[in-house]
């Protein structure tokens, strides 16, 4: 009678791990740089991102309970020991759910340096730029650089701006 229950316990443990992995990694997969994103995809991704810290804790607690059941009902030590890597992966999802993996894709420009046009040698004449002019001040941000960092915060003509691409 224990075999079917134990098989269900293993299935439940794997299902918990899959659910924890999905809630954490799906937002990172849905929001990929240079990939088409619809408002619904963004909404779903941010919703999963918001709920993943709480849900992964619930999944981890469920995984612990299931693992204890499997461990106690294993005839050999290695039968129960197989739950350890599954628990470790579930705990990894708990940790990952608390990381801002969007910043792993879009690293902010750490120390933006601005130069006078005449002194610039790293922007070719045919390079695309985003230009902003406010009051008597103007700046240009190379698209090549923004494409990686996605956002540059600056002040132009005394007005704070966020240039993005």
C-alpha cells in the first residue's frame, strides 16, 4: 500500500519544484531583450514577479513536508537522500525569487560620463543617437550604448530626464 502513496509523494515533490521554477523563471523568459512584448505578457510577468517571493516560500514548506514523508517511508538511505537535490533546487527558487533578475538583463550604466562633442572619438558620424535639448542645453546619447543599458538618467537644462531605448 505504501508504494502508490510514495509514488504520489515523489510526483508531488517534482510538481512543487516545477511550480516554483515556473513562477520564478517565467517572467525572465517572457521579458527578453529585443523580443516582442504585449501588454498582457508584461502584466502577467510582473504579476508572477510580485507573487513569486510568497509562493516560493509556500512551495518550499510543501516540499519540506513531502520530503520528510518520503524520507521516513524509504527503505534505504539513498532512497530518501534523493530528495536533497530537489529540496536544494526548491530553495534556490526561493532565493532567486528575491533577486531582481531584470537587472541581470539590463545593467544600469554605472558611471555615465558626458563629453563635449568636439572631444568625442567613440561615436561615428553615422551612429544613431537620442538627442535632448532643453533651455539652452543639449545632449546626445549613443543608441549603441543605450541598447545595452536601456536607460540613462541625466539632467538637461536643469530638468531631470530618463533617456531610454
